[in-house]
C-alpha cells in the first residue's frame, strides 16, 4: 500500500501524513505500537482481576490469543517475512529505548516471581528471559511457517504454548511457592495432610501471586505509559 492510498482512505492530504511520519515504515510501526498497547492494557486488566495472571504461562497464553486477534500484527507475522524483518530493523532504531525498557520490565517481572517462589530459581534469570522470548516468538512465527501442521484451533495452540512455558519456568502448585523445585516439595505425595494437599498448594500459590502482583502490575503500568509517550512523540516529531 502506498502513502497516497493511506491518505485517500484516511481522507487527508498526502502531505498531512508526511507531517507526522517520515516514511511508510514509521507509520506502520506506530500502528503496531498502538495494537501492542491495546494488548498490554487487556493484560493489565486481567492481572488486576486475578493475580494468577502474572504467571508466565497464563500471561503468554492470553497474549498469544490477543496477538492473533489484532489484524495488523497477525498479518505481519504470517503474511510477509520481508516486511517483518525490515520493520524489526527500523524498530531497533526508532524504539531502541522503549525496547530496552521492555526487556528490563520483563526481567524484573521474572525476578519478582522468583522472589515469591513462583518460577524456578535453579537457572539464571537472563536465561529464563531468553527462553520465554524465544519460545513465544517461535509460536507466533509458527502460525505462518507451520500452518499446514498446526494442531487444532488457536485455543489449542495457546494451550500448548502455556504448557511449554509452565514446564520450562514455573514451580508446580504441588511443589509450593518457595521451593524453587518444579518436581518436589510439600504436597507432592498423597496423604501428606490437609496443609499439603492440592487445594492447600493452590491456595498458597494464589497467596504468593497476590503478594507479587502489585509490583508486577506497577511495572506494566509504567511500560504502558512509556508506550503512550512514544506514540505521542512519534506524532509530534
């Protein structure tokens, strides 16, 4: 699509478009940023409603479905790898600080979860961050690369993503927050008493998530504001 076509559909002059965005790629990045901001806002609303939504598996499952519900984002990841690669290069220049802030917020998110015993502590947090990003990006791009072999519906694939993240990063409810071990801990065996049954383990996990949620929510509120500031800056510039 040309700038002429964009201006015609927006019912403005071509020069008006160029007043706000120097190139078509810059305009498209702004559209992507706005779509991502909508996803972040929905994510925040879920976290406020249920602290368990701060868990990576639950967060990524919903993020995957929200992402696929945004036509521009879905099209970029599934229809044109050349444009996606070019935009990625442009984003590294235009949004370098915002991307760095996003990385710092995600790392802090994982650190807080580790402090509350909700993700494993037996590996470096930077490695966990990379695993999270690489796995999620793999599932997003697989929508195009493996479309002929994709199982079931989007919801089925979102569930597979959640299970993968949960197995790689999170502490099981049976192990209990604070153990740092996904495979063992109080409540892992039958008959261990009312304090260590599955219901008690789930309750302890919810308590830990509720304690961790305020700082994590504050991180994402801050990041959302940074995204809004960047959108305003793009338009002013």
